[in-house]
C-alpha cells in the first residue's frame, strides 16, 4: 500500500486481529449463548433427576437394607420377580388405578365446567379465580387433616349429615370403597381449581370470531361449548389428563395422613387403600428393604411410560380416522 506521495506503508496482521477476534466472539455469542442459557436446567436435571433414576435402577438389582446402603448383594431381577408375585403389589396397583379414576374424572369435568363459567363476564371474576387457587396453595397435610375430621366415623360432619336423614354412619377409614372415595375427595378439592385455571387460560386464547360465527349459525351456548370450546382446548385437556395420571400414580400424602397412624403406611389394616406410593414407602422405610422399594419405584415409572405410549397410540389412531 502507498500514500499519495508514493511512500510505501507496511500493512501488518495486527490491524486485522481485532476484527477477526470480534467476529469470533460474535459467532460464539450467537451460537453458544443458547446452550449457556439452557445449561443450568440440564445440570440440575442430571443431578436431581437423571442420576437418582439411574442409581435407583442399580439399587433395584441388589438386596440392600436401609441401615447399610453401602453393602449390596447382587440379585439381578429377583426383586422384580418377587414383586410380580406379590399380592400386595397388585392390590396397591388396583387401588392406585381406582383412586386415580375416581378422583381424576370428576375433577377434570368439574374444572372444565368451572372454567367455562369463569370465562364469561361476571362480577368479582378475579375473586373467584384467586379463590379457586386456595385449595392448591393449601398444604397436603392441612387438607388431609381437615378432611380426616370431616370423614371421622363417630363425630365427623359427613356421618352427622347422613344420620340427619336416617342413614347409618359409615366407617370411612375401615371400609375399602368409602376410604377410597374419601381420599379421592381430598384430591378433587385440591386440584380442581388448578386445572380450571389451566382450562380458563386456554379458553381465553380461542378467537372470539369462532363464537360469533357459531352464534350466527344459531348454535346454543351448549353447542358452542361442545363444538368450539372443547375442540379449541383439546391439547390442554390432554395435558391435564397426563398431569392427573402422574399425580394419581404418585399419590402418597393424602392416604398416609388419612390413615391417622401406623395404618396410614399400610393403607389401612387390610391394605384397602394402599397405593403404590405407600407400598414404596413401606418397603423402604418400614421394612428397610431399599432394593424392593427401588423396584416399586421403577414399576411406577414403567406404568407411566405405558400410559404415555397408550395415549400416543390413541392419538395417532384418532388422527388417522379423522
């Protein structure tokens, strides 16, 4: 390079270095920043979810006691074979399914109706929306204790109301179906408002033009609900069904406190309302058999996987037929 007088000027690579360095930093910022932002989630997931999952699977293949976790005896799949032949496991699985169905179906139907009412313009709508979250914000222990007193055999409010109309008192804790119904009532009370707000948020995202077009076509409120609202929030309904299924499979606090003592761990004197979560706790922290407890945990995980696969298959079959 030469100046106007023709004097040569040396061009060094140092003038281009800052430009290259800036371009490199810019490229790293564009391509590397997303990974930096999502890295904390994966680190926390690996530490508190993935590692315990793998370690639990490893423990399930050993005979391990709670007092001596560092002493493991390899038994391969013997724990799974014993669990398959254990009548307590099948009883807990049946109780988990029945309590899940009894609590999930009414809960989601009530949440759908509540969200439909809150979606209309009404006075104090903000108050009702906040009030619907109060049961969800209430701790499991407090809710279970209150409902335990309500369903108490001798002095409970429910039996008092039944006695006032000439019906004999019900032993809600000792009998199988009354106990499961009482536990399901606790679950319904705690989660209906939460699901209702999820449905409400999805309903408010539906364009108003759809309702106007349906109204012009002469559709009633009920027809608008079944043909516009429900199809518009179908993905949210599926999401709440998945959440409720996971919650039902992991049900633990409500039946534990409902039992009021040692019977809470075993799910009653005859295991009449023992869930898989209670069976896991009983094996690990009452019988001190951590290998069997880990086996129950993996059985719960595989049950959720099967439910998810079945849901996906049903969804694909519906999409093909439609």
